[in-house]
């Protein structure tokens, strides 16, 4: 079940946190994984080495997803060298949390450039090789707050809601080409992104989560693997919520 042998997968922000778990699990399932990292080359090489040590195939490429020209160049190069691109995981994301009255323009610009425009650039570049192959999988990392909203996360939650619109539209546009497009909406997952939250906020999140604990990156990666697999061939335009029951 859920084998990806012979497939090429690109995971943006793939060397850390949820992206890293996705890269590891897709590689474990047999995919050749390209991890796009923004800046930390050393961490990226360590992530490649870890996958290779576990018997998987991986490489790391530097890519700022907010740079549309760079996205085009990297995806063209990957497709040419590896013979196609079967799976795109739009995982790269940032959070600049503020109440509305404190939000600065550059926080809006940066968040939307990475979380929304970045995902659109990657999807646009990936869709060409997928159309040629008449097959493909695009998986967008949204968030529970894109569906529920959350005080203090006005920009981030708006960007994550935008990804759900993107997911549904692309699902409709490319279904006839054999390409599925879905979203995964995690709840509170233990990663660098959430490590700076105060203990009080963390306790509040856990107490409003029916499963009574925070989630692990591997639990999000498992949903991504399913959506990437042949077994998910009749699933498109959907959101899989991995949130411990926080929003049902
Ligand atoms: P993280 O901060 O640990 O990792 C984010 C990754 O994205 C990093 O590798 C970072 O370098 C990369 N990145 C950021 N901007 C980039 C850019 N412009 N170009 C390329 N890469 C870039 O966060 P995480 O918790 O692993 O989050 C992964 C995804 O899951 C994000 O989209 C996030 O919004 C989403 N998410 C996380 C949680 C959570 O609780 N951790 C909950 C819901 C959704």
C-alpha cells in the first residue's frame, strides 16, 4: 500500500519540521525526493544524508518559493534531470502573528509571497510536466486556522484559507488531465514554527484538542503520503484535517 517507487517528488521547505517528515516518508515509500530549502545548506545536506542512510533517494536544492523565476528554473531543471515531476508538496510557509491593528505591510507581503504566491508559482511550474504525463499530485499545506480563524493570526489564517481556494480551483481545472489537488490542514504540530508559543498558549491548545495532545510531524506526513499515492486516485479538491479533533 502507498508505494511511490519510480516517482519524483518535490517538497518545498522540505528539510525541516513537517516538510522534513514528508520528505522522509515519501522517500521511504520509494519516491526520489527533491527537498527545496530556503537558506540553510548545511541542514539540507544533513537531511539528504539521513534519507540516504535509511536507504532512500534524495537531493536538496536551494529555492525561495517567493521568487517566481527561481521556481520556474528549479522545477524545469528537476523535471529535465529526473525525467518528470509526479508529486508536488507545497509545504513552505511562514507565520507572522499579530492582531489586526499591529499588522505591518511587510508582514502581509512576506506571508502572502511565501504561503500563497509561492504555492501558485510551484503549482504553475509543476503542472506542465504533470499535464505531459497525464498524471500528478499536488498537495498544499493549509492549516486548521484557515478554516476556523484565530485571534492574532489574521494574516496567516487568511493565507491558509487562500490555499483552500487554490486547492479547489486547481482540482477542478486539472482533474481532466489526471492530476489531483488536495490540501492537508494540520492543527497544532510540534515544530520550530510552534516552539516559540508560550506554555500558556500551548496548554490552551491542548485543552481544546479532544485527543489531548499536540500532533507530530509524521502524523501530517502520513496524510500527505496517502494523497500522493495511487490509492488516492479518486480524491481531489479535498482537505484532510490532521488536528486531533480540534476542529471537526
Ligand atoms: P517550520 O517553520 O518548521 O518549517 C517551514 C519550512 O518552510 C522551513 O524549512 C522554511 O525554511 C521553509 N520556508 C519558509 N519560507 C520559505 C521560502 N520563501 N522558500 C522556501 N522555503 C521556505 O514550520 P512547520 O511547522 O514544519 O510548517 C510546515 C507547513 O505546515 C507550513 O506551511 C505551515 O504553515 C503548516 N502548518 C504548520 C502547523 C504547525 O502547528 N506546525 C500547523 C498548521 C499548518
